[in-house]
């Protein structure tokens, strides 16, 4: 085998390994959040995650007497270098109740990001200046939300069924202020007021994912047809040049 081939293989292998491993360094501390009370937090900054990355290991020193099972809060600060919310945190921290994501470069919440945290009650997505769209599926597995902070992002589209799975009678804060399509918060236990903000979000940030999905499929179909037609023509053209 040529050296250059070996080199190419080893480079590909290195990229493969690095994109499929993600070590998270936590600074552990005790914390307090209104929605969940006293908590124990993993605070992490500068995660470099890619589209396929799951957390593969956790480093950092616990407070004496605490371990991974005590961690209830994940706080990530992206420093504009976090394009994707990492998966598989729950494998290490099975008792997460609150998640904060600040200053990421996440553009879309596709809907499965929170699925692995069934005890989740608080999320804070704040200062994610690239975050434009939220899928209807985001809270599908986390109906017990108490605080939802989505302030100061770039939100333009919110899936029309985003709040359908959420038990609105538990909600005590819904924050969507300082976004392009909406700027309003509601706090407290006024169910009518909560529902009115939910309806306002649906009206002002329309996102019909089914239409988008069907457009995407149409596009793919046309592209595939076009590609096969081009291939056919290329084959015919090949024969032309042979006969000349
Ligand atoms: C989660 O992490 C564990 C330990 O590294 C691993 O065995 C498991 O396959 C991971 N799951 C996913 C979905 O990445
Ligand atoms: C954020 O990223 C910039 C540029 O990469 C770096 O200079 C800075 O130290 C980082 N800030 C923190 C808090 O890590
Ligand atoms: C609840 O909110 C509705 C709509 O915003 C308002 O009309 C009503 O007075 C509020 N009820 C209480 C008890 O504050």
C-alpha cells in the first residue's frame, strides 16, 4: 500500500474518531432555580459539537459526596461555537430537570433534543442569535415543563403544535420576548393568559412543518428524476463520441 493511501486512510480515520467523540468538561456546583428548587449543576463552555455528536465522556471534579446521579441541571454556554445540542447527556446524568443553552450557533431545534430528559421542567434558551425555528415535537416527551425561556433568540418559526403536549396548568413562565416574530412573556398561574400567549405565538410565528416537509420531498423527487435523466443523456452522448 502506498504511503499516501495510508496517510489518507489515517486522516479519514482521525476525522471519524474526533467527530464521534465528545468529551464534556463540567464545573460542578450547587445551584437554585425557581422552577426546580435546589439543584446540582454541570456548567460547561466551549463545546465543539457537530451534527452527529453524542457525549462520550464527562470530566470534572464533583463536590465531595456528590456523583453523576445528583446532577439535575446542565448549563451550556456556547461562545458561538455550538451548532448542535449534544445528544446522550442522559446516559451520564439520568436525573436532569433543567437545561440552559446560551450563545450557541444552533439554527433549528429539530424536536428530539429534549426527548432523553423525561423529568425536565425548566429550559432556558437565551442569546442564541442564530436560532430561527422550533419544531412542534420539542416537548413531545417532556410535558411537565414549568419554565420555558426562549428570550433573545432569532425565532421566526414555531411549530404550530409546539405546546400541545405541554400541561399548561403546570406552566409558570413562558418567555418569548425579543424575538423577530414575537416579543412577550407571561409569568404566574393565570391559565387564560398562558393560553393567549400560546395562541399569539402560533399566529405570529407560523411554521407549517408538514407543508415544508412535503415541499422538501417534492424537491428531492424532482432532483432524483432530473439526475437520472441527465445520466441517461450522458450515456447517449458517450455513445455519440464513440461512433465518431
Ligand atoms: C451513549 O453513551 C454510551 C456510553 O458512551 C454508549 O454506550 C451509547 O451507545 C450512547 N448512546 C448514543 C445514542 O450515542
Ligand atoms: C470564546 O471564543 C473566543 C474566540 O474563539 C475566545 O477568544 C474566548 O476566550 C472564548 N471565551 C470563553 C469564555 O471561553
Ligand atoms: C388572567 O388573564 C386574563 C387575560 O390576560 C385577564 O383578562 C384576567 O383578568 C386574568 N385573571 C386574573 C385573575 O388575573
